[in-house]
């Protein structure tokens, strides 16, 4: 839809946060893959699977999902359907992009708010993962941290960017 560049100096803080979250997401998916491969190998070759592999993979999935959204917002790589872009003016296109950014931001905030009660219940009940004995509330903290970083990056994508048309390179 559009290619944008972030303006300085706030760009650096938001860009570093997005990069940190990208690295966390990347490390989480690598860890998930390695544990899964080792688990399958151990299960079929030695009939002795890795204890806690399922719980570990589930925990790393939380890290991956909630940290991988921030760089997507910063790179403006959200999935878009641009059927009408050629038929509308640049000004209307920019308004639609801003509206979609604001709706995405609102949904992230709603998701964060909706997760507060289940997170508190997990903390109060003291539930733990079965095999690793990892308290469930720690996964909620990881989720909230990832969502916070994603919200900051989404705000940066909305307010700290100069807009450029992807096809022409002209400023919108």
C-alpha cells in the first residue's frame, strides 16, 4: 500500500524496540523448532521423548506471537487488500491507511484490556504448566510485555512516520 520512513529522534527508540521484539520472536521460533525436532528424534529413535517439550513449545509460541506483531506494524507489512487504491486519491488513501492503523491500535488495546481478568485469575489460582511447573501467570506477563511493545510500535507507525507512495516514491 505505502512505503514509509520513520522520522528521528523518536524513530530510534521505536525502531530498537521493534528490533528487540523481532529478535525475541526469532529466537522463540528457533527454540520451538529445535525442541520439536529433538523431541521427535528422541521419541522415534530411542522411544524417550523430551520431557516438557509440549509445555516449552507452548510457552515459546506465546513469546513468538506477541513479539512478532511489533515489527510488522513498523514495516507496514500488515495484510492489506488494495483493490481501490488506483481509483482513489492519495489523500483518501492516506486517510484509509490511518483509519486502519487506528482500528488495529484499538483492537490491540481491547485485547490487552480483555486479558487482564484471565491473567489475574491465573495469578490468583497459582496454576502451573503440567510438565515444566511453570506458573501460567508468567506467560501472561510475557503476553502483556509483547502487546505493550506492539502498541508502542503501532503508535510509532501512526504518528512518527513520513508517508511515501510505494509506486512513485513521492511524499503523500
